[in-house]
């Protein structure tokens, strides 16, 4: 998903527009996570970018998306750019600790 969202609407309150954007983002992430994983992968990882425009977009973590949208609302920006790309990934194995040895 690579999209520029308008934060202003002539007939809707800004808070409702922001709620709609957040809902669309959550719906997209849920849809991507429900897709079948390729062989040898454990989960879907997401590469996310956020900015006032596409040229100003910076890399963020998935958990920071709502915070960034709220920040854009507080700054009263006319629009925001959000890019979310799903990619299959494998979890790193945790090192096994031997608690008996001291």
C-alpha cells in the first residue's frame, strides 16, 4: 500500500477522517497477515514509511503508524503519505542458555 491520504474533507470532521485512515491501515495489515506464507517463513514483516509527502517519507515501525497519524492530525496537515509493504520473514532463533552451569 503506497498512498497519500487527505486529512481534510469538506463534509467530514477531521477526527472522523483520521479514524477512517486508521481503520483502512488496520484492515490492510490484517488482510496481508491472513495471506498464505511462502515455504520456510514464519510471519509477515512490514516495511513502513511515513511522511508529509512521498519525498519526505522516513522509515518507521508498524507500531508507530497510529502515533504518526495522530501527530499529522495535531499539525493540521492537509495530507500525509503512508507506505506499507509486506514481506515474508523468518524469526531469529534465540540462543539456548544452560542455567545449570555457573
